């Protein structure tokens, strides 16, 4: 079942169960998906949906940091609950060791020599690892691989 259909089914299940928090988060996700489809006039595939979920999770994590610093734990908890719901739609993530191994392979493929080649390596890494790994973690692995 395509990810988009699974999200729609989960939304219906949340409506039936009257799970308002989960329903609100799933509606946020479907709205973001529809917005992208309308803006770009495309039908989203699973990879595009995973990209949207990644983006929404990153936004929630930034909000959690801001709310925690402002002393608003109630709002931070709400955002954390949304992150939990959204993470269910992500594929299994690569471990730190797997990310490092992939980055090493990419560095060898593109023939990167030093920190100046970071953009070239990140471009290839984004294509290969999008949705499979946290891009912040990938960026750190690329910096480490190019520095050493």
C-alpha cells in the first residue's frame, strides 16, 4: 500500500476512534502533501511523502527547542507528541555506522579530497540517503570524512 493511502486510512481510523490529537497531526500532514501536489502539479510518490514528513518533523523539533527555552513545556510536549505520530510514517533509519559507511563510499565515488568538496558530496548523499537517514547526521559524517 502506498504511504499516501496508509496516511489516509490512518486518518479515517483516528476519526472513528475520536483520537483528536493524532487526527490533527495527520490532517497537518495531508494538508502539507496536498499543498505540494497543488503547487507543483504532481502526484506524490512515497519518496516525496517521506521528504514532507522529514520536513514537518524538523519543524516540530525546532519548535520543541524554542518552547523549552521559553519555559513552555506544555507546548513542547504537544509538539513532541506530533513528532511521535509523524515518525510512524518514516522508513527505518540507518544507524550512525551505516551512515558513515555510505558517506565513505560516496566520498570515494565523487573523488572528494577535502572540505571544499562538501557540496559535491552532500548533493550525492542527499539523493542516496534522503528519507533513510537524518540529514544533520549525514552532514556531520561528511565533515568528518572530509576532514580526516
